[in-house]
């Protein structure tokens, strides 16, 4: 064996073992398990072919979770990234209370979502909740944000935008600082408007950061369901159920591990498809060097 | 595609200069509006923390009433402290987060170097498999990973929480991108001096990739500081439970949410990080910036 | 001490060793418990355990607090599947069939003599034993058992011109009283709701406080059939919905369980339904005089039971099981039960508990505690079936859909019935 190959394999060994044991092999096992039934007590598991997938197609909760998750991703990803960028633009320069503002934007990063979700419950509570207390000052009608199918998912999505935007801001802030001011000034001297400068100079230059953040945002849109746990448990009537929450529910509350595996396979397929799309589509737009 | 830090050296020098040193370009009104907007956004973002502080320092009767004359109270803190071993939870989380990050960095650096600089059979396929893990996080494979932990006899240990994350596809990917921007001439120079492969990585590559380490470190620490579902499933006892799980089981009694005590607990356990950020915010953001991370 | 033949066979040798009791051969036990009622409950469990350990140096017991009921059962099953279950756990009584189906628990009958069994199991209120026994065996020992009761704000009653000592006793009275108690400001905005029945998350429990009085028990005794679409079940759901949309005396949409006591304290709701386990919390925090009463009657009074039982896990040594059963016997003995009830508000599960001087004195101080006991005469078991979590979730979804205005009661419950039938079909042979 060539020396270089040997070195490469040695360097890769720890990563390969860990990745294979906890991602690739379990992923394959999950696919295999999705073709078997769940063992219960005295009845062992047996091969059911596509049975679980037929159940899946007929399962309205699955479709609801899919619809919810897509809507949730469509809201939280662009909104959290957009707000993060806006925050970064606001606090990069001289502004009154910059330190305070940075800390304000940073708070979601250190407060565990699982604990803060309780605070959001208070904000959303009908009647004496904070939002309704404020709304009452302006004569707005009382709202039951978490208790109505029409608003529950948005209420949950707002919490994750809060959580994510503050975190992403840090990366944008750093990226913005690497843009040479001379570039911006040059553009301005040519009479470009602020918006124009932002679009033609700033935005392309921070594109790598945008890609970095978008990878995280997409992963979190499918992975981060802590607030659903605490705030709605997926309700009312699955109005705020997300795919990963449903997987947890089926796997660890209903104990139907085979069906949980089937749901997981769908999630794997979605994530791999997104990964491919993200890398091949976004790739072209990224500023090359 | 490139995530890499810019290779153009001058940027880091100019970055320290405030970009907004262009008065007059923004009309005054704009500035006022911007300030107002920033403060609105800031207040919105810090509202949960302010509310947490309000309830934690007042008797529970004032959880939902905001009265400036409300009596202050410190009793929520000892109450929360007595009810659950938060110090232990905090320690568990710190151990968890630091051990995950340090192993991730070592394992990731070695693998990233191989992908960036060495040629070997199967490189393309292996790198593809690493990329898969960027999206397919172990979180999603709860059931299978639980089974593995059971086989290894690790259920209810801190190791079990961290092990699936010890190799991060994202980390390997980021580091590879950075390593690829490092000029090969540096390699050659080092090799001529007779430096070993590991020595080369340690002395040349690691120092030049600092910004990437910092950025990835923040993502990793933040993710695992907040991680909830996997630790919820794989831990059973105080000795392995991280903060998130500890807080959640503390906050879920049938008798109703008691914000004052829960928030006191949340504040106590987040205070070290918050105060740290408050004190070192300037240094933190600036070192981040000066490094020019993406 | 007498043993059944079974345990004699398995555990004879071990018991001999245990009776020789040197601390070196001490038995280690671990149990999981949920705390449904705030922090002091966890401390009470721990201090009771310590007391027991002090008196029994041959046993080491480690209580593990595992969060809510849902989390506790999830932990216990996960651990059992992993081959590492605790020896004991306090788990929702409604999980009985689920745990039997998982084949991870054993009945208590094998570890006490016939006479002892009769005295012990027979001593509990029948309402609590209804979902603790199956196939002629006792699988759960009632411990932190509860039942929903109605709390009302006496000040609000006075202000509304109602007799503060006369709570509504029927559904009709509930509506007329709640209408008087619902206060609107000049803009027509409600500042105080007449009644609040929390319906988010797990509405099935309090819904049974309507279904049982309407005349339906939701599940068959063997846990294989449900009656979600029976006329009485539909009637109960319709009434719950009518409180919001027709009579407009309850906040529309689903209502959170956790914020309900707060809604009561702040005057947002004048009458609330919640567990008797909340009595201690409400006594401590309500800034006004309040009353505790039965859930109002339709055909008759009625309420579901709820809360947790002790379960004995299969995978442990005979010695551990023996020691575990003794510990449970002690924990559920009147003196300890009385302490537990006073610390939490849970219903002491045996008539004998109520005869202890401690509880007698407590009842004089907190007469509300007696209400739950009296209501037990009319109580039925909460929904207890195979695949309990899944079937319960089906009902929860239907009720949430009804309360949030997505579906009408009859079709929603019909659909829920069909879904539940599909899940339970394998168990019906």
C-alpha cells in the first residue's frame, strides 16, 4: 500500500469509526427495520414488506406533520436568517447601547430552549398572558395563540425564529467586518444607493456565511422540536406537530419502533435531498475565490 | 463551493476599523429610525430574559402582574436550588460540551487534513459519506443509537450523550475547506525541515485555521448546550443528566407552571454564560471578527 | 412469614439468605417516580425512603425522579427494553395493560400470602382498584392517586350575586352560574370567565369528568374496547364545546393545563377543574377564599380516577422483589399515606388512611381534602387500554379538534372510534 494512502486511512480511522457507528450503520438499520413489524411482549417482529409504508401513506398525522414541517421550515429559515442579517447590520457600527443590543440578541444562545419555552407559554397565554396584556392596552381582542389550530404553528415558529436569529447574527456580524470599507466607499463614490451597495457588494461577499448559516438553519428546521414538547405537545389536534416530534411520539410514547423507523426513513430522504439541492444549487451562487 | 476564510490578508487588518465611519451617507432620519428599530428588536429579543428576571426576583403572586412597587424577593433561588441538584446538572453539561468539542476538533482535524491534502483510493466516496452526516444528524436516529448504547452498556452515562456527536461531518467539512486554502508551499517548507505529518498539522494547519475552529466551536457548544431529546432518552439519573433535561423535568409538575421558581433555576444556570458574555462581549465578538470567520 | 409456592421455588434460598440479614448482603433497590405536584412532593418521597432505610439497614433504596408521568413511563419502558429496569416504579395506573403487554411487570400476588393479599389489596377504594387489577391479579398498588375536582372562587361568587357556599351541582347549574360569573368590560371583552376546563395536551382526563356523569365508561374492563362514539360520549363532548361557543362562559380554543391554577389565582377564571393533587398549591397561593366541590352531575355525579400506582418489574432477583414488595407495603401503610396526602393533596387511597389521627386533624384544617374522598363513590376508572398512549392520543386529538373548532363532536368521535378500533383489533381475539 502506498504510504500516502496508509497515512490517509490512519488519519481517517477515528472519524470513520465514529461516523459509521452512529450515523451510517444506524441509518441502514433504520431502513431495514422499516420493513419489519414492531415486537410486542410475546409477539416477535416479522417481515412485513412495504406494510409500514402503506400505513404511512394512509396516516393523516404523518401528512399533517409533513405539511406543518414544510411550512415551519419556509417560515423559520428565511425569517431567522433575514433578521439575523438585519441585527448584524444594526449592531456592527456605532449605535447607542451597542453592548446591550449585542447581548440582547445573544440571549437566546445561552438560555436553553427547553426552559425558555415556559416563558413563551406565559407570553402566549390567553387573558393574562403578556401579549394579551399588551394587546388589551391597544384594545385588541383576546387571542388564544397556542390553543387555536390556526395560530399554534406560527406561535411555535416565532419561538424558533427568536432562538435562531440571535445565534446566526454572530456569524453575520463577523462576516460583515471582513468586508473592506474601501470597497463600500468606492461603490458609494460612484453614486450607488445604500440598497444597491448592500445588494451588489455586501450580499455577495457574505454569501459563504449565508451558506454556512443556511446549512444550520435547514438542519434545525427539522431537528429542533424542544419548544413543541413544552408548549403544545403537537396540539391542538396535531396543528403544531413536526416530523421529528412525531417520530419521538411514535417511537418513545407509542413504542412502535418499526413505524418510527419508517418515519425516520422519510426524514432521511428529505434531508439527503435537501443536502444535494443545497450543495448543487446554492454552490453556483457562492462567491468563488 | 467555499466556506473558507478569505485568503486575502489585508481584510483582517482593515476589519478593525468601524465600517460605519461614513457619516453623511446615511441621512440623519435614517439613523434615528435605525436606532429605534435596533432597540425595538433588542427589547423584543431580551424580553424573555427580562421576564425571567422579573419573576425570579419577585414573589410568585407577581408572575403575571407587572407592578413597579412589587416587593422584591430572593426566596425563589434557594427554593429552586433545594429542589433539584442544579450544580450537578450544570457540571454534567460542562463536561459533556467540552468533551464533545475537544474530540470533535481532534478527530475532525485529522480527517479534514486527509481529505484536503492526501490522495488515496476512495476519497470521493468517503467525503460524500461525511457530507451525508452534515444533514443526517445522529439525533434523528434515536432508536438505533439507543440500541447501540445499550449494547455498549453506556446507557445513563455522559459518554452515551456525547458519543454519537464526537465525529462531526460539518466540522470535517469546514476544516477541509479551510485547509485547502492554505498554500502548499508551507507544507513543503515544513517537510524539508523533517517535520512529521502530525507535526505539520499541528504547527502549520491548526494555527492557520483558528477562525474556523472558533466558528465551529460556537456551533457545537451551542448545539450541545441546548440539546434535549437525545439526552432525555439516554439518561436516567442525576449523575448523567444535563441541564436541559434537569430543567425540563423540574418544570413539568401537574400542579401548574411555577414561573418564579423555574425562572430562578433558569437564571442560575444560564448566569455564568450570560455574565461571561456581558464581560467579554467586546473581546469575544472582536476576536471572532478579526479572525474573519465565515 | 408465608410464601406462595411460586416464590418459594424461585426465591427460597435467597430469602433464607436475606433473613440471615447481614448488612454486607444488603439488597439494592431503585425506583422511578414522577412528581405531578411540585417540588415538595419529591422531598417527601425522599425523606420517606430515608426513614425506611434507617429502619431497615439491609436495604438500600435509590429513588430516581423521572419527570412527568409520560416521561416516567417512557424511561421505565426504555430501561426495561434495555435490560436495565428499576425494581419498582410509580407509573400511571392507566398504563397497566401497556406494561403487561410489554411483558415487563409482574403482579404483586406472588409475593404476599393469600391472607395478606386479601387484606392489602382489599383495603383500597374499589374505584382505585378498577384499573389496578386484571386477569384476577393485582398489578398496581395505588399510591399517588387523584381525581379531578372543581375549585371555585368564593369572592367571585359573591360579586356575581351567587351563594359562595353553593357551587353548581348539575351541568345546568354550571351553565347558569358560569353565565353570571362571566364578566365583560365596556368593549364586550371578557375579563373573567365563568369556568375553565383545561383541554390542551391531555384533554381526555377531564373530559371523562363529563363522560362518566353522562353515563359512559370509555373503555371495557379488559382494555380491548373503547366507546368513544357512544351517544353519551358525544353528549359530553358537545357540552364541553357548548361551554365555549354556545354559552360563551369558557375561553374558546384549547386551554393549557399548566397555566390553569394561575388563571384561577389571577381571577381570569372563577371556576376551574383540575386535579385534587393541586389542593396544596391552591391553598397556598389563592389570594381569596375558595371552595372545593364535586364535578357537577348530569345523569349522576362522576369523575375519573387518575394518578400513579406502584409497579413491580419483572427483571430483578427474587430477593429484590421480596424487599421491594415490603417497601411498597410500608409506603402505602396508613401512617405514610397520611404524610403523603398532607404533603401533596393526593387522595389517600384506603379508608384506613383516613382514620389516622394525622389525617383526621388535617381534614379539620383543610375540609376540601374530603371532597375527593367522597367523590370516589361515583368515580370510574380513567381510560385504561392496551396501547394506552396511542389510543389516548387519538382521543386527545379528537377532543382538541372539537375544542379548537376544527371538527364537530359526532364525526370527530366517530373517526376516533374507528382509529382506536384499528389499534386495538389485535388485542380483541
